[in-house]
C-alpha cells in the first residue's frame, strides 16, 4: 500500500474530518473517502464507523491508525535524514505553540526563518498548552513553545525569553490618564482574563491575591489576540505580556499603564524530547528564535488569523 494512502488515513483520523485532511493533502474530499474505502477493502475490515457524527474509529481502525502513524512518522524521519545528508538546513520541522505566543509575532518569525533557510519546510500549529506538551512527548512534533516551561524525565526545556506582564486598557478608560497605578486601583475593575486552567491565569490570580485584589472577571479567553480585541472595545482591563501588545500600544488602540510594585514576568521556553537529538535545522530555529531580532513591517493580523482559522489552528509555511 502506498505510503501516501497511509498518511491520508492518519490525517483523516487526527483531523477528525475528511474535508480538512483532503485539503492538507491537496485532494478532493471524495478522493480522501475513496482512500479509506480502498484500505478497508484491502484489509477486509471496517476502519471508521461513518454512521456516527463525527465518525468514530472501530477497534480495527484504532489499531491500524496506531501502526500507520508509526510508519508515516518513520518515513518522514527517513526523508528528513536523507535530505539533511545533502543540506543540513533542508528538511521538515514540526513546531507546536501555545496561542498566547502571538499569531502576528510567530507568523513574522516563520517568514524570516523561511527566508534565511529557503530549503526548510516548517509546520507551525497552535494548540492548548497541555496539548503542546502532549504532542512533544509523543514525538509528533520536534519542538514545543510554551510558557512556564518545566523539565521532566522525558522532556528538556530550553530558555527562550522573559516577557514583562503589563497593565493595558482602552485609551478612554479611567486608568489610561494615570502615570501609574497601584494594585488597589484594580479592585472592582472588569478584567479580561486568561482561561481558567492556564498556567498564566494561575500566576496572575496569585499575584492579585497577594495584593488583596479580588478580580471581577468579565471575560475569559485562551489566546491573547482575542483578549486584545475585547480590551480595544473597552470591555475591561488586563495584564498581558508586553511584547504581545507592542503593536497596539504603538498604534494607540491600547494604553499601557505603569503598575507600581515589583515587576512580574512570564518565562517562555522551547520543549523537546530528551531521547531525540536535535537536528541542525531545529538548532537553527532555536538559535534564531532566541536571538529575537527586531522585526519591522508586521503582517496583517486579520490575514494571519484567517489563515490559521481556515486550517483549524494549523499554519503551513514553505
């Protein structure tokens, strides 16, 4: 059976969608369905139960998926190894990132990296923090970008950057005219917060608790871009990593207010499996990421967001 058919099957299962998997592989939805039908005929077993919405894997389909995923992954690794024998900067790099790293920031970085290493193929996927760690540990991606990185027995953490947490609000908010505010001034203010369960939310909650501030949660989101949009329509204030609001502060759509007291920050790190030596391409990616060059001409955010949404959180960059 052609390796391409196995990959299409794996993509269908992982994406939980025939249409999305078809788009990923440049084929029609009917062709993707035909691939599964041919596999089922070859095996003499039903792989997917299509009577349910969304479809579910049969026991045979689950076992076949596990085996196919290993085969496809091994084949990809073999191709990458052969390519890098000729050109160490070639090959494919799979990266998973938390949403709050910032779509605009990372899209610009990937564009810069691709220009420097034109033979590299980078796939960047935005996931929930727990899921980022999971796909790194399972070996589904080469690198994971997370906040508050912690090493484990199976995963190593490489420092990336520390981002100061700053108070931001709408230009017409009552705090916007102040030179500085203290934590007591935040009491009773509607807060645009990170989603409960995220590490950064827990750290901010702890910080507010230390300063006897009882937050009035107006909204909860799992990504910074949506949080910024809520603040821009004056739905509340927020504590956000400074680099993620630089563009809005410069344009005047948001105002940064100095918060008195000890400066707080969130660390970002790069996770990878300990038992997998990093290839040169991955090391090049890390080196450029850590250098954090000052980029200009930021990409249009709405275009970046549409691209990510259209791919269900997956962005392909060549």
